[in-house]
């Protein structure tokens, strides 16, 4: 594909660099996103009316994309508040707390559980399920909230999501444009995915242990606060024992339905969310009776949505800018576009690099990562698949391995580890700052990706 860059591409590139610089400086990125979205609208429409409309269109598109996540978080929070009022959460946590006695055990138990559920039903429902049930226990065991979020991100959105050996959603897309089978991408790329994941987990764990030692007093206070909040709950309602049995059975039944009917992605998240709503409804009815439940359930729903909207308010604006780089460009900007501006930059870079296996492998990883900057681990996969086919034929390299390299870059970056607007679900469930979580993940992920590139040299 021949790419001709224009003023829109340069404005967008400058905007991305400014946003990344703002993130590095640990400042909020809403202001530059609004300004550069407006600038893109002005350049595309060539009038002030069109530019103003683009800002609105970006909000609407991003809001529609994020609303499903907002609803899931809102309902999980509403369910957890009802469980706390009833005392169900404490009854549920006590036996599980015996298994998570130390921060180290909690880190790996939480991470491995997240990885397993992600492999089976993808990250978004896994965040809701694992985050809602296990994160409070891990924090009570002494694992900082930021540590819980890191474990869920690295194991779930990184290792399991990039590999995707069961559902094969990502390998399927990559393989489709690369002209190979999805299982070829999975098996050929397995050493790459494994090395990236193991290295990222080890570096994350070492950094976390160092941070816990440095800030021991602060994290101990966090643990005591979590214990105090748990201990401060009123005496468990008599119906809490019923909910103690019913809650895990309902979620187990939901997982069985998801697996037996091969339901994936957003549809699987919908089942988990609907299950949480049902559990909350039953709990309210048992605790308060029909008359009082009519009013009480509104409080839980209001609290849940209030939490979700508070977390996502800036993300909608930030996401609107980055969707212009990918799938949202036609819905946001005036005119017709074949692909997002980030995709165009990826193709342009591919046309500038001399062909041999070393620069090609590095380029595949870099371009995969660039396409992930829009916060989606999937928007760039058709691009990296096409590039794998082109480079593989031109230089006689292993096409599935090339596809796996690009897929790893796109999924680790865009799937939800080092982009603040992509880590929001995990950050929200753990109650941490998404920008801080993304910053903590950055070095381990980049080191892991670098290790993956080195491994790919031997496989190509």
C-alpha cells in the first residue's frame, strides 16, 4: 500500500508526541488531546464549524466504545457495595485469605488467576470477576493496590491476552492478513510470547518488592485501612450465608455458559455483568425485603455509576483523540479514510526500512506497538499481518514468527499495560491512578518486548 503523508498525519504525530511527553512528566493529558483533536478537525474540515463538531464527534465515538466497560465496572461496584452492607464479602474473604497469607503469594495467585480466566474468556470479564473477588483479599494480605493492578495487567492483559492460545482472536486476525493459520502464529510465536511474559513478570515483581521496601510504612497503612474497612462492616446479615454459596455458584455457572456456548469478548463480559446485577438484586431482596429493596437498589446503582463515570470522564476525551489514529477516524473526521492515521504512519515506516531479518523484526515490534497507542490491541493486527506477509516473502523469513512479533507489540501496548486509557478497567477495580499504573508497567513491558525481539532473531 502506497502511503502519502499530509498535514493531518503530521498534526497527529506531533499530538501523540506531546501527549506522551505530558505522560512522562506525570501530568494529565486531557488538555493536549482536546487541542490536537480540534486542530485535526480544523485541518480536515477547513472551517471552525467542522473543527468544533469533531471535538463532539470524538466524545460521542469514544463514549460509545467505553460505555460497555463503564457499565461493567458500575455493576461490579454496585454488587460489591451490596455485599459489603450484607457482610457477604467478609464471609467470602475469610477462607480465601488463608491461601493469600503473604504479599508474594497474593501477587502470583492474583496474576495466575487473571491469566487463566483471560485465556478462557478474555481480559474484560476477567477484570470484573477476578478484580471484584480477589483484589480485596490480596490487599488485606499486604499486597499494595498498585501491586494487585500490576499483577492483573502483566499476567492478564499482557501475557495471556497477547498469546491467546485458546480463543485465538488476536492470532486469527493476524493470520488472516498474513495468509497463514492462526495456530501457526500461536505455535511459532510461543517462545516469543513466553519470554516477553516471563521477563515482564520478573522485572515487575522485582520493582514492586523494591518499592514495597522503600514505602513499607505507606503500604502498611494501606493494608490496615483495608482491614479496618472490612472489620468495620456491620454484623453479617443472616442471609449472607445464602449469598456466600449463591455468589460463587452464579459466577461459576456464568463461566460454564461462556465456555460451553463459545461466547467471547464483549458478549462474555455482558454475561459476567448480568450475573453481577442478578447477584446484587437477590442480595438486596434477601437483606431488605421487596418494599425497601425498591429504594435501596437505586442507591447501589447510583454509587456504581458514579464511580464508573468519575473514573472514565477524562478517558473519553483522551480516547477520542487516539481513536482518530485507528478505527474511529471515519466517524470523527470529515472525509473518507481507508485506515487511521497511526496505521498510515506504520505503513510509511515499513516502506523506509532496509530489508534484513534484524531491522525487520525490530520494525515489526515497533509498528505493532505504535498501532497499539490508540488503546486497542486489535486495530493494528491486520496491518502487522499484512506486513508479515510482505516482509516474509521479500526477505524469505518465517511469516508466522513475524506476525507473532507484531502481534506481541500491538497486544502488550494496546491491550492494556502501558497506555493509561487502556489500563482504566484494572485501575478502577484496584482503586489506583491509571497513569501511575501505566508508568509502573512501562519498564518491565519494554524490557520484555526487547527480550522477545532478541528471541525472534533465532526463530526467523
